[in-house]
C-alpha cells in the first residue's frame, strides 16, 4: 500500500532535462569543460534513476524535485573551505554524496510497515524498522477535522546504523474508517514535534528540526485535495527571499513555520559582521500562499533595527 502514494510522472523531473540550445553538453548544468566528461555523464544518469526511485518510494514528488533542482543549481558553487570546484573529481564526489542521500531514503521506505488497525497505529510498536536500535514511540495521536477527516500519527525515537540518533514520523489517513492509509513519513529530523491540522486550507504539517547548530528545517507539509494528499515543497521559496532582502542580509538557519497562519519567522544575519550564533540584522516575517505544489512568498516584512523599530515591506 505504501507505494500507492501519489506516483510521480516523468514530468516531475522534466525541468532537469537538457535544453535544446545546450545539446552539445550531455549534462547542461555542469561547467562547459566538464559537461561531457564520461564519468560525470554516468553519474548523472545514475542520479536521475535514483531520483525517479525515491519519488516512487516516498510519494514526495514536490520535495524531492525541489531538492534535485537545488543540487543542480549549486553543484559547481564555491566549497565551504573557499576553494572553487576545480575538476571532475570534486564534482563526482558531490554526485556520489547526493546519490547516497537518495539511496538512504529509498532504503527507509522499505522499512515502513502498514498498521492493520487504528489501535496498532496509536500503540507503542514502532511501525518502521529504520530506527531499529532502541526504537520507542514517545508520542502518537489523532487529528480530527471537518468533514470526517481523521489523521493518525506516530513519532519514533531511536538509532539507525546509517544516521545515528534521530527521530521519525509516520502519518496515516483514517478518514471514513477502514485500514489506515499511509500519507507520508520522514526519518530526517533530530527532533520532530506533534503534527498540526488546519481546516481552513486542509493542511497537515509536522514541525521538525535537523541536528546541528544551524537548526535546519525538517518540517513536512501536505495538503488534502479531494481526498488525496499532495506533498508541498517548502524549500524553494528561500531563493526568492534572498532576492527580496537587502544584499547585506541573509537567513543562515532554519525558520519557524506557523502553517496555521501561512507564515514563518526568522532572524536575519549581516554578512559583513555576524557570527553564526548571533544575528544582528533584525527579524523577518514571511507570508505564504500555495501555488500548485509549492509554498511561494506572498509578502515579506522585516524589522531591521531592533525591538521598537518600524516594520518595513520588502
């Protein structure tokens, strides 16, 4: 049943195709001196195959499509150590790391088990085998909405051999009775919190945070449309935010989403003087709408000069 989630068509990754004007390059988004390198062409083909597999395995077409677009956009960026990507070997390493990420998600999907009953979904048994060491269920519950919507959820805590200590979340649709039907899942967070539901726009979300000082977002967002669940991309809007803010300001860490109000809040960092720990650029509020299967920015307001300062539109 898990693979009866929304299946992605080839169109889900059509935007990664090589444009007609760049047919001389077999991998159009690579630097011109590397776009026909045989080893990279082979890795690119393997990556595309894994992308199709991960979308089928997880049902999260929007999120993984956005992830692939971001990977391609930045594959030749400057490394964190300040050295440019100089040759095929370093780009090959990036391909290999990205393929490994996708293969982990595919392996995770294979461990998810469907509950036979509502009681099993809400019980203490971990209904996935990814966090196989010391797995426990610290929280589970039911979300109820208008029109008979019922969502069952389970948080898991444990250890996987691949990722170490982490948390997972599984979500099922129990509307209308019968066997609970899988909506989605993730094992990507250092911390997941209880899911939320909004009748106003039929949104289901799970707050999640990655390990690390960056407190990156591991949130999930789904929308129920005519009884079907649509995965919503909640990452690609960040590129548009950078274009709207003054050039000296950036968002360096995860944001705090408030999906019941369709907005997020974040501190702002000054590129020229701030440390990772200590943003001094002010606070921004981002308001969203959903277009297709993605969050897009509706409005941005920021208070740049500290508490009591005037809020400005960007």
